[in-house]
């Protein structure tokens, strides 16, 4: 990864790509949120009728490429939504990690997949 490959630069590339095509008119909050969901469904579709292990995915170049393409679509729409709403994605993710750290303390959550409400006081 070069110094130019930053999240900010990637967001700018997405914005430029969108603006060059005059697509910002279609990028309402609702449309971008729907697009994230649609692309996430397409990500799920890559393994819809199978349950590959991590190793099986990594050993299958076509599946790995398909998953990567769909992940990229989800991430691009998420970054575009951040861009139009003025949300800094790294700060947003760090904030959410901290919230989750409080909701899922190690002593209660380690090795436990239950939702935090299952072990709240």
C-alpha cells in the first residue's frame, strides 16, 4: 500500500468518480443505504448454497475474487454515505469499537456469542 492509499484519498476517488458521471443526483441518503443493503445481499449470495471455511475461500481464486468485488461494492457505498453526511469513517469506527468494548466486557463476553442484553445487570 502506498502513501496515497488512504481512506481519505479513496473517499475522494469515489466522490470524483460519482461527480464525473453526474451520479450525485441519485445518491440520496435512502438510496445509498439501500445500495449498502443490496450489495451486502450480493456478498451473501457468493456463498448462499455452501458454507466454505476460511481456508476453502482462500484456496478458491474465483470465490475470493467474487467476495472481494462484493465487499468493495459494500465499502464504496458506505464511504460514499460517509462522504455526503460528513462522517469521518475512522473516527466513527473507533467510537463504535469503544461503545462495544463497554457493552461486551471481556469477563462476560469472552467465548460467548450472546447479545450484551443477555448478561446486563
